[in-house]
C-alpha cells in the first residue's frame, strides 16, 4: 500500500462506525418493492443491504460540480470527468445483525492508470471489512473507474430481445423515482442519476443512468429468490450503461452452489454480469 501514490496523495485508512438501523433497511426494502417482514432489531440484515450504511457525509461546501464529494480524501484526486462503480466482490461470512453497532474499515489497495478505447483511465480498488462484535461479517472489494468525458454515449439500439427458453428471467424497469430513492438511501448526489439536463449536456448520456449497485442488488436478489438459498458471496462487473427510459432483463441459472446472472438491455447488449455463491 505504501507504494500507491497519485501526485501528493497516498492512501489512508478510513474507519466508519454506525448502528445498523432497521428504518434504513426498511426504506430500502420499500424501494425494491419487497416486504418489511423480519427487518427488525436482532434479525440478520438482508444480503447487499450493507451498502446503505457506512456512508461518508461530505458537507455541501465540499461537493463538486458532478454532485460527488470533491476529489481527494479517501479516493485519489483523479480529475477525469466520469466516475463509475465498475464492479465488486463481496463475501458474507457472518450475519450482520440489525440494531447493533458495526464498523467498516477501508483502504485503497490498488491504483492503475492506462489507456483504453475512451482514452486515459484510472482504476482504483478499495477493500473494506465490516466487523460486528469483534468478528468479521462482510468483506467487500470495490473497483472504481475514472475516464475522460466529452463524448456522447449512444442510446440503446432497436429492441431485439428474445426471452430465453430455459433458466430464470425477469423484466424490470428502474425509473427516475426508483433511482432517486435509491440514490438518497446511499447518500449519492451524483447528478447522472437524477439531473437529466446535466446528464445529457455535461456527461453525454441519453438518459438518467441506473446506479451500478442498484442493478447489482437486483441481480443478487434475483439469484437468491430463484435458487431459494442464502447468499455466501456475490461479485459483479459493469459492462454497459442502463437508462431510466428503457426496461431491461435479468437472466440466469444455477449450477450447484453458484449461479451466473446478468442484466441485459432490450437491444441485446449485456449491461452487467455477476456470479452468486450460495451458502451450504
């Protein structure tokens, strides 16, 4: 870690302690149109719900023009315009209990600069550990990618979707209201998720962009619901954007203790791929 630098910036350990509040989890369940039954003090937190806790609270005076906190601090001060949650690898080792204090410890473990199709890009990897009662409950590794802006991202092409004959399938539509509610719960002010004019004119997208963690959580729930099993791990990789004006499709199937699932646009483009691991 000591070899990681970005100008004068070097990684620092971030420690956030927080009570796992039932109300926050219930709001998330409502956002996903799922029942609140069982979301109460002493119960295990549903898988992937940990993303609505341990959130940095930047004051308004420290917010950049894109709605994110100003660059620097825990993440490096990369000045490339677009910042995206590109993927994550999560392990659920022990239930995180609602109503109790927990602590998340994180640090940047990798920082890579390279040239891609869109030009210069920087990939930052952050590793987090969530503990409760001196025991590790969740490990979470996030990949955050920064790329230059300036180009236009085309709208999805003509509808060419055909539902698979086998396996799991569900069609979903994440509209602007759902995007707004989810962004509020994860305290994410990134304007591409709610400000249509900024999204179009400044970052070149044809519509509001569906938040990567939102899509990942939908896929995780989709896998667990169809398999009828608890998650022991979940990893995903974002591949193409999804937008608020177009429904998309969740597909997948189980193979033993794992399932491969994906989110696919109606024009046939795969937007996200993921692997769910089930508890024995």
